[in-house]
C-alpha cells in the first residue's frame, strides 16, 4: 500500500446554512475559497443535527442505518442525552470510521472539537489518535471535574436528571393548579438564561480562538511529520446568539408551541446575531488556515469546509434545527481548496449537482490512497441524495413535560409539538427537484428548489411519476 504525504483537513462549521455563506461579502475567508477553490452549491447534510451527520460522515452510512443516532430520543427513558451525565453512544463499538481507515495509509488523525457530542465519550471520536475537547473549557456545565463531583452526589450521574425532575415535580404538587403554568414558564426561562450565562453561549466566541491556540501548540510541539488528518468542529454559529440587551427569547420550543410569537422582529434579531457570529468565525477560520500554512501543513494539502446541518429562522414555521429538512436546515456550504507549496491552487470550479456531505468520506480516502491528487468535482455522484430527519434530539425533559402536562397548558403544548416533530421526514434530491417524504403521515410534497428555493409551491400533482421514483429510492 502506497503511503501518501498529502495532509487532509476538514473544518466543520457547526450549524451553518448555505444561503448565508454564498455571496456573503463580509465572509472574506470563505468567499476567497469559494471563488478560487471548488464550490459545491448543492451540498446536502445527511442529518438534521450534530450526531447523525457526524456519524454518517465518519462511517459513510445513511443516518437511518445507524441505530445509535436514529433511535427515539424522546421516548421514556431516553431523555438522558447529556454526554457527561450518561455518555450517550452515537456509534457502536464495531463501527469502522474514516479516521481508522486513514491509519492504514499512515495518517495521524487529530480531532479538535467545540461540540460536546463530538468526543470520545460518545464514540464519535473513534479512530482519532488525539482528541482535544475544547468544549470542556468553553462549556461550564460540561466541565469534567464538576461532572465527577455531581456524579458522586447524584448516584453516579446516570439517574441525576431523573432524580431532579422527580423532585421538582413533587414540589409542584403542593401548588394550586392555576399557579403552575406561569411558574413553569418562569422557571424554564430562568433555567435557559442561567445555563446560557454559565456556558457563555451568548458570547461571540464559542471556542474558535482556543481551538486555534491548541492547534498551534499541537503543530509546534507534537507534530510528528506524518501525513495529518485534522478534523475541527467549530460552534460559533450554534444558538444561543449575541443579541445585546434586546429582549428576545431564544428557546425554540416556546416559539414552535405558539407560547412566543415567531414574529419578524424576533427572527430578524436572532438571524442578525447568527450573521455576526459567522463573520467572526470567518476570521478565525482564516487564522486556522494561517496556522496550518505557518507550520508547513499546506505544502501538500486539501482543505474541506462544510457543516453538519443548517439553521432555520422562521421559514416554514421552523426555528433552529433538529427539525424536518427544509432548505435552511438541509442545504449547507461545501468548499474545497487544494494547496501546493503553501499556496492555494486556483481551481475556480463550481459544482451545481446535489452531493451529500457524507460523500467526503470516500473522497478523503481517495485522496489518501492517491487515487486523486486533488478534490474538484470528483465527489461520488448519486442519482438521489437524501437528508434524513429521524426525530428530535431534545428529549431530556420528556418525562417532566409528561408529568406537568395535566397541570400546565404550556408544558402540554411543548410536549405536543415535540411529539409532532419527533417523526421521520426524509428529503430526497434529484437534480433541482426535492421531495419531502412523510412516510404516510401526511401527503408528500415536491419542490423545484432551483426555481423555488423558498419551497413555496408544491408541484407534486403534475409530477407523480418522478415523485414515486424518488420516494422509492429511500428504501435503497
């Protein structure tokens, strides 16, 4: 087997949708790569939240084929998803990952993660030689030392959340029913605000600066001159957002349940905070590339930039992600830049056909094996490309909501809408056509997203045959 020297870098910008990257003049780094490298304008995330897409990318399997990320996280007993509490596994121990395969080509694999779901605890770091959990520094509630102390106090952590929920519920039984709803809403909002303050989720920086410092230290003191596979997850684009003193609620379930109005002011305010974060992240990605160049990693390298899912701000009544794969959630940026002698090779290539982010798995192996020397339009072409929503990720409070529902209309409303969105929806792409398949719960919809990117006109009545063929591809 030929041992290669090309360095392979994947920069995954968590929660970034394509529409806010393309033709965004304020994003100097990403814009430069899009113009001079290879830009995939129709890149599709395989899943609708972190764990499914990373699992799909790392194993080259559809989300629905990976039981650990497609199971029902809302059902009773699966609400404990917090990694430091129960260390939820998103891949089985027998999974064969991209990083493991690259080791056969002599690659040293390094993961720098700002996302607590992308870590050794969850098995999403399987195969990486070194794992840097940047999120431990940026998220107070995930601090391992604090977690260990809480685990001792609260029965090893596994039953901690259940115990707290039960205790809270029995306390509320002494209150009159009329007082429950305002109390629940008040405590829910206070809890969200407290967690956000503790974790710093309203800060502009969500760990990118620390990531660059760690990357520079790693390449300065531990770089062994083997070919490198470096995977970085950045969290700047993830909610909550820096909106200053504006009084805007950032709890998506309050909006989706109708408790808060999803009006233009709130959505525009959140979107502006998101764009502010994107501009900041763009600068930090530029710094990342500068560090890679300074430390010699770009003498022969391919840098790939993408996302695990997008983000919705009111389109189709959706907010954020882990929801049905409308364009704001399913379509993500995908850029590739090839470097020789520290300089970007000008490809100026645009690929308009649908491609799945998970096809990077095979492309990375092709680059590692020497089958291709650079990444252009050589991503695996599939007749159909899918984005799968197999259910919501936010199931931790299901038990509490179920207990409170008879006594709180707000809790009942949130539980109802969580159950509504905790159902399979698969988007199937064929060229510019996109089918939203609901598995018989309601009628499928077909859109021409080339002419109708807002998905406002359902054209399925005039295209039944092709819609049936697209739906049939889901089982293949």
